[in-house]
C-alpha cells in the first residue's frame, strides 16, 4: 500500500477567498482527493469556524491585507 506524504502547505498564512472574500488562516492538510489535490483545514477569521478547503484554491487565493 502506497503512503502519500502531505504536500507543503502554507500553514498559518492568512489568505482571503478571492479578492473580496472572507479571510481565513491556513491549517493542516487533511486528506488527498481523487484528482490529485488535497483537502486542507482552514479557520475563518471572523467566526473562528473550521472548514475544509482545497489546496489548489488556497494556492490561487491572495494573501489577506
């Protein structure tokens, strides 16, 4: 059985969902997806709510100001 190593994730970085979306803090990688991406835990800054978000989207999102 092959073990997948988690990718480099910018843990602790504050980003926003698109240019005007909510801000979030990047957490830890959770699991790979069937299409080669990874699901990462994030924490929404305004509410403290934890959510799951794709690493592909995290990489494309801008750093929050």
